[in-house]
C-alpha cells in the first residue's frame, strides 16, 4: 500500500516538519495543501512540491507501507 505524507518548511533554512496525517491518494494530499490559508502554488513540472509567495514550502512524499499480510 502507498500513502502520501506531507512535509512543511515554514521558511528557507528551517527543518521540514512532518504532518501527522497520511493520505491514500495524491489528489487528497493536493487538496489538503491547496486548502491552506497561505495559498501555496504547485511548482512547475512537479506534483510533489508547493511554495507560497512568502517562501513556505510543502513537499509530498510517497511512502510504501507494508502490512503483516504483505510480508
């Protein structure tokens, strides 16, 4: 199973913070980021990076999750 995890950097040089939620689809992760009040925009040619006018960054990471049934 694959989930999508969102990381957030509040300003250039800051450490990435990982949101606690994971999303089952890339589209769900996009909707979450695009609903943020700081209105991040997707960077050209990628589905995994967003940036705001003030330099905040959002990154979507694809994570494989294996359950005991899949081992």
